[in-house]
């Protein structure tokens, strides 16, 4: 049995930021992640971030990851890192977390505080032969290309015109892969126009109000059938697309199993893409020793996840008596100002609407 002041579950943008914030404020932190290395989505992201100087606007995602790793090195005496480590369960009767490092090394941790930054998992959609080799989630394609330097195939059909679908399409083309088309069920593009413009200038059609009908092939993908969508269902003639990869970028769902196990008050919020925990202005859940940050709190961009992580780490450190009230109030105001800027305007309207449904000013004692 190990003990720690703050256990951060998930080492992506939110978890890294939470661990760094809590440690920099004087907490002893244990950071665990199921992947072979920390960074989560950051290590896959070769595009430049938006936002302000505080959010490192103009810096590529993997470079932001490197900056966080450098900060981590400076706090290594305060942060115990475990990669290739999966959290198996949370036992709320005694507050113990069980974990497995690799496949055989089982151990337990009893933390005083927990930050749940477990991220999200990719959604899939049903269609005939969607289990053929060659059908990938967009995150898997990003990992293959940007982490391991492997192109998934020669010609790709992208399903989904959100930010992930548009960005991965451009990254595929940078790697020399032909993108046959981007197929989007909705009547408008879900991602930023700047990402859509880049692939349109390179000749990739974006087919709105279309969907995939089936994958073609016997042992592997050899093509796909797509069709237009009307108010009453499919319409027009099916169209065959020759491709050896079908890439699904149809959204993410918050990874919330541990939050359910912990007994957090959960709420289904469509704007945040699934069940998320209710939280107060400090990112604290209904379980007073548990904070949440990043995609586990609702699907947003990595910039917002990092600021939420800072908020959660700050709150956990303060609850342990490591932060003066005046320092905490200043930090809280600063981080919320940054979040407000990231969520401003028409682009952030959906997020703001979702947060109204699952946020509270403070928990009743």
C-alpha cells in the first residue's frame, strides 16, 4: 500500500497540468497514466494552438508537451510518475485505488486527494463491415503517424468534419497520404474554418449531409460506399469511394467509469458529449476529496484542459493547507479569466451552455 497527498489519474494535458500545479504549491503528487509515456493528445498534435500567449498560441502541441515535461523535471522530487499503469478501480468505502503496472505488478494507493483527468474515448458508428482491418479511429491514426512515424495506408476516407477530422486529414496529406474526401453527416462543418480551408485549398472535397453506408472488402478495406442524407433518411444514389483506410472522427465520450465508482454526482450533458460530474467553480466534484479536469469534465480543446488542470491542482493543494487564501484567490481569478477567453464568442457557446447544466457555485455542507 502506497500513500500520497494528491493522486492524479491521467497524464494528458489536464493531468500533467494538475500535477505540476499541485506540486509547485507544495503537495506530494503521484501521477499515473496507462500509456507508455506522458502527454496524452499533446504528443500527437503537430498543429499550432490558438488562444493567447498564456495558452502558448502559435506553438505546436508536441512542443507544449515538451515544455510541460521540462517543468516536470524541475519538480521530480515532488512528483512520483508511473506510466504503463492502469487504474483498475476505486473503492469508496476506504478511499483506496487499485492499479496494475504492466500486466503483473499490482499495487494500491491511498491518496488524500484525487484529480480525475482520465480523458475521453473515441466514438464509433455502426455500418456493415466496420470491423474490417483498415477501419481506424482518428486518434489511432494520429498515434501511428505522429508518435511512431507509420502511415496507415495510401488513400483515406475521413468520416467527420469536426476539428479532429479536419486536422488529421491535413496531417495525413503532410505525410503523403491521399485523402479521398471528408464526409460529414451534419449540414455544416463542426470544426474551425481555418482547418477546413487548408484541406479545401489542397483539393479535398468536404461532403456535407453525407454518411458512410458500408465498408467494402473481404480481408481488408478496399473501399467504402457513401450516400447523401435528407430529412427522411438516405437519398440519391450510393457512391463508391476507393480507399484502403476508413478513418472515423465522429466525436469523443468522456471516460467517466472511475467517477461513477467514486459516487460522484453525474449528469448527462449533450453539449459536453456525455455523462460528466457536476462540479463547482474550483473543479471539485460532489465527493469533497475528488476534483475533475479535462475531457473527463466535458469534451473541449487541450488549451482548456490544461487550464482546468491548473485549477484542479490548485484546489487540491489548497485543501491540504499548502496555499494561502490570498494566493488561492489570485490563482483562481487568473485561471477563470483564461478559461473565459478560451470559451468566448460563437465557438464557445456550446461549451458555455453545457457548463451551465452541470456547474454549481459551491457544494452544500
